[in-house]
C-alpha cells in the first residue's frame, strides 16, 4: 500500500504526530492519523478531494458519536475528531484562513 499521494501532508508547528496509517475507506485510499494538539488527543481521516463524498463525513461522525472538524484544502479533505469542541473550532478557523490564502494566491496568477 503506497499512498504516495499523501506524502506532502505537513504538520502544523504545535501538532505532535502519534501515528500515520495508510488505509482505505469505501475502497478509496486515505490516510488515518492520530495526533495531539496542545496536549489534546485527536484523530484525522484524510481524503484526496477527488475521492471525498460528504456522506463519508456524516458516516464517520455517526460512528464516532461526536462532532467533527471538517476542512477542504487545495488537495485534501480533512475530517478531524476530538472531544474538545474548542479545539475543533480553532482548527477549523485556522484551516479556513489557510484555504482563503491559497484561494487568493491561485487567483493572482
């Protein structure tokens, strides 16, 4: 299982990666990560944007039985889980700011 398309995912400075596992969801190659942010445990399911369907977010949210953070970047869709609502809100705000910057850069060409 190569999952080469996920090799350029970078970690934010305050993120500590615990585990990164290439796997599959609904037959699609994804990356599953466990990590901590400011000492709080989290997990992510990372999809290529071209493979992602919104039903995956709904299914995973139901399976985990708590809300998720959700962000779409230039190449990847991240579904992040933690039991800390404040952390989810902070990560989503940061990801939205990053997405806006990427969008602005791509329209300046």
